[in-house]
C-alpha cells in the first residue's frame, strides 16, 4: 500500500505540474488558431449580453422535460 501511495504521489506531482500547464496553454493556442480567433469577434457581444437589461418576457415551456423558457410572442 505504501508503494501504491508513493506511485500516486509521484504521478500526481508530474501530471499537475508544468506538463499540465503546457498542455492547457498549447490546447488553447491550437483551438484559437483553428477556430479563426473567434474570441476576438465574440467578446464584445458576450460582454454586451451580460450587462444589458433583459426586456423580453418568457414563459415556461410545458412541452419540454427540462423546464426551459420560451419567449412570449404577441
């Protein structure tokens, strides 16, 4: 059991150290380039949507099982 504990601690130190940081950063750079730098185009829309007041009224969708909201159409 002590050997297993030592192995887990060693692997944990390696995986959650610099290799994980490099893997996450590399994945971020790769996906940003592959998707055409989409963050540049959507960041302003995301900020605007998160700070503006929502004026639409919604009702519960009684047909859906996941309790989603549906905009009211007049």
